[in-house]
C-alpha cells in the first residue's frame, strides 16, 4: 500500500488515526447554514416582496443572480477546502515510530516524526460535554530528551490509543539490544 | 442609464476562474491522498456536483439574457418624487 512516507523494511503501519468526525460535523453545520442562507432569503422575498424580480432582464435581477451564484460557489469551495484539511490531518503509528501529518491550508504540510523508543509517557485528556459524550480528546506524548512533546487533538478513543502506544513503546524498548558499557582499557604501553 | 451586461459578467468570470483554481488544488490533494481516506472521493464528488448545480442554475437563470446586450438601470420614479401625502 502507498504511504505518505517511505517505510523501513520491517516497518508496518498499525494505526492510522484522524480527528473525530464531530470536529468536521461542527464545521459542516456552519457551512450548511451559509449555504441555506440565500435560499431562505429567496423564500422571504417570494413571500413578502414578490414584485422585486419581476423583470428577469433588469440589471438588478441579473446582478443579484450573479452575486448569489458567486456566493454559493465561494461557500462550496470553502467547505471543500475544510474537508480536505480535515481528511489530510492524520496520525500514523507504525511498529517503529509515530508520524503526525498536519495539513495547514492547501499548500502547507507539516510532518513530524517520533521514534516509539523515545516515548516516556502518554497522557489522554477528555475535556467538555461533547468530547465526553462522543469519547474524543487530546493525546499528549512526552518524549525523552529535548524533542518537543507530541500532541494530537480531538482523537477518538484517546485512552485506548494511549494504552496501545505505551504497549508498543515498551515492546520496542524490550527489543532494543543491551548497550555494552564502554570501559577504557589500558594498554601495556600506557601503563608505562 | 444603460450598462453593458458584460460589465457584470467579467468580474463574475474572474471569480469563477479563482474558484476553479481552488477546486483543482483541492482535487489534486483528494486524488493524491485518496489511499489515505476513500471517503474523500465521495465528498469530492458531492462538492463537484454542488458546484455544477450552482453553475447550471446560474446559466439557466440567465439563459434568456443575451450577454452582449445592455441593461437599463432604472430608479423607481416614485422614490425621486415627494409623495403627495407629505406635501403641505
């Protein structure tokens, strides 16, 4: 299967996660309202001012028709861009690393990567009425060293995902070869 | 006052070109990363259908207006004349 990034020879994708659908649904409701708005206004005009657009060839009628068409096209393309933005924000967990792919607008894409072996702690946070109802929240991965923490907001089933991540991290830790301590040895010449 | 209808169509045409460029960029992302999210293809076809519907509706509404004609901009005369009721 194609991936966003080259996989190692023994690397497998275990989870591919994106934000909860409720996040997009909130945007969709707003866009649907703006899409319905001109039709509502048209209904009001038909009901209360039916004589307004009687002449279909008048400047005013044509201008309003073009304006409404441009408005609907603008809202539809903004809705589409919002969908692409939502669909391309993805968190990929393989058996070796975690990748956070963030799409900011159409031409700005950020991919950050974290080795599973560098995970120190994973915390999940569900805050608010709607997140509690739909079981989504933020997962924060604390890393070893100076690397920034990883945070992925609005993830579905954050507790389960967090638990799985910790399990994977521990599995990678146990597979790591033990590091041999480097003991300085003195050569006979050095003794002299 | 008469205004050539094309004066209305030119800005509209420029705007449609702008929307088309955004649409191509969106479709590029959807098709390129379709393997990540197959639902994107369904959503993209819905958005395309919506836009086609809007353009078809606009074309239908303007179908009886020749694009090279002039339209008359008129101000209702009763707005310019003081009403009889307000006269002393």
